[in-house]
């Protein structure tokens, strides 16, 4: 077994109490871990990359030789999740180590609140070199350099696969520059430039390469455009339309299939889901190339074996599961993401971590690798000891939240608790059914057990546990924000858009039950 980086005390979320939750400090004070090696770290983030869209996972379309090699030479964290499946909240959790209700970036339109601390600020204060290249997205009105980074290349909002006009520019260290070509390749070139600048540097570096791809509208690089046109896709069983509601599925879910985020009216279009899926995988091929280019640069620099490289998706993505596309919901294909890491000096190739890890764990993990103690206020923990096979306390439940957006009103506020076997989801402020799934017996999440008397005790225990965790972590106050200027709230009449779904069968009575009404 290869040695650990530092001695760290891990706190299981099962043991979290109000006293264990520390406020965000007013200043950045990095603390060096005794005797720890200060490693270089590269963190690569893709957008909307679903957990199974890698060829080593047996995916029928995606071809990802570089990600496959990363897994073969390093670690596959097979149960990686996000705390909110939405771009800005997920990225804020990555950079802060905090749950969404603590950092307060609850949607894609809001600026990061004043006083927010990003973990690269600790690295920068410790004297390390830091670089950010790509999609920031927390506050879309500007692309100015953010705190914690010495080197900066970014763009406003979602960015564009190709420049939309001749005068379109990126922000490079405060200066306007042209986007010369396909965005994935452009960002990779800037990332390689940052690495080139570190060749003769004596201090450790942290590079955050944040891709726009594979976000919609899915646009492949020319060399991959049409590459997978002949590949067949098996549609998920859960896509089938529910007639009646004997399965006790939420009404909002059955109605959502005819919406911006549903298979019957995807993005308010008549687009074919299989066509979109193939385009998605073609765009992913360029992200895979980017990973290979970064690894090749590290090898060229002679620091391949000693550098920690982490790859992750910021959200999952659905292509028909539950009759939906996109993300936001608490179902597996929405919240589960790919997570791979490599450091040949530390990890045996082909290592698989089964424990649940999350985006809140990235900040503590990078700081651990770079020889810094995790700040007390962070909610996550370093998962490096898990990859080393060490016995450490770890979370037994994972907490998920999503807050309703007027911009996309078809998805309700939801809080979820996921364990190794069961998942509980409650839909806040909605006259509808909650859900309980046995995800071992029912991985497609089709049999809602919430109304089954045999699981009543399990439901009560998970509901109580969820609200206890929310209260302990400060998430029991639902944040309200002024909505954005648009709302994707249309339905398509010819495929049932003029009718609402049936209530869950368990909620419908054949006769009155209250005999005492006067």
C-alpha cells in the first residue's frame, strides 16, 4: 500500500452536529500539514457529463480512450455525486467545499455572495501558483478574474462552442482576446500554456481546467461531427409513458415529459433524443482529447508520476430516463457524475472506490494533496485515504438539494437523502407524492415504496434524518431569490400538453374517510 499524504481526522456526516459546523471565516489563513509532500494538482471539469458515458463503463456510443487510461492507471470513484445538479451551484460547491444552502449560489443567475472563500485562495496565500481556464458561470454578466487565481482565461455565462461574432472575446488575465476556434481546443491550449509557465518554477501549482463541453447545444468538433451517426442507442426502460398512475409516481414528473426538460418536447423542439445523444458523445470526444493533451504535457515536463490529476463532471445528465432530459432532479442519472484521478506515486492503477464522494470533497482533497489542512468550515473531506485503502470514518448518507426556478418551473424544490440501499426524496411545497426507492433492487427508480406499509419505518427514519442533517448544516431555511427574465414554461398540445397527469393511485380515495365532519 502506498503511503498517505498527511494525518487527517475525518468526520462522518452521520456524526455532524450544530457544534461541528463552523462559519466561513473572514480571512484566508492556510495551515500546512506536518510532513506532507506538496504536490502539483490538475483538476479537469466537464459540463453535464453523465457518470456512465465512458467506454470503459461499457457505454454503447461514447469513445473515451484517455479517460479509460486515466481509470486504468489510477482510481475510479464509482459513486461520485453532486450536491445540486445544476452548473453554478455545483461549481460553487467544488470551489468552496460547502453545500448549496451554505454558499447560497442556488441557481445559474446569481453572483457569488460577498465574503465567499474559494479554496484556491488558500493555495495562493500559501505561495502556490494557481490557474483557472474555462467556464466560471457563477454570475454571467462578466468574466473578470476571480479571487484565488494568478492566471485567468474565461468567458461570460455559458460561452459558445464557436465565436458567435467577429468581435467576440475571452478574458485573459484582464485583457480581451479572440476565441480562435472550437472552445474545447482553445481552452486546452491555454491550459497547456499555464503548464508551460510552470516548467522552471519551484513552487507547486494548481490548474483548474473547466470545459464548456458537453453542455447543450451539443456541438462536436468538425473531426468528430457525425462520427457516431450509425451507432444504435437503447432507450431506457424508464422512458415509457405512464398510463394511469398505479406506480405512484409524482404528478409533476409525469407532466414534465411534455416540457423543456422532457422527451416529448425537448428544449421546446421536435429534436430526436437519439440524435442529441450522439451529438453529445461526439462533443465529449474532444474533452477526452483534452485530458490526453494535459497528461502528455505533464509527461513532457517530467512530473507525470508525482502530479495528482482529477477528472469530474459538474452534473449528471438524462437522455430519456424517467421521460426526461437534462438534470436538476434527484434521480441517479441526474446527480451521479464521473470521477477519476491519477497519481502514479500514490495510487495503484485500476483502484476502485465504492464509498460515496461528492463535489464538496474536491476542495479538501486538493488541499490535502498540496499539503494543507482542510479549513474547519468546509462540509466535505479528502477522499485520498479512501483511494489508498485506509479505514477512515465516512458518510453513510448523501444529502441532495435543488431549489425551484421560475425560469424552469417544471422542476420543484426537492431534498433527498441517499444511502447505500435506499433513497428518500421529498418535494417541498408541492401537493404530490414523495418517493422512496430501493436502489439496489430497483436501480432504475421505478417502484415508489413511499406508500408501501412494509417500508413505513424506513421512510420515517430517512425523513427524520434528512431534516436533522438540514437543520445541523443550516439548510432548513429555504432561500428565495428574484427570478430571472425568462421562463421555459410551454407545453405541446398534440402530445397531451393540454392535460395534467393523474394523481398517484395511493392518494385517490373511492369513498370519504372523514366521518366526523360537521
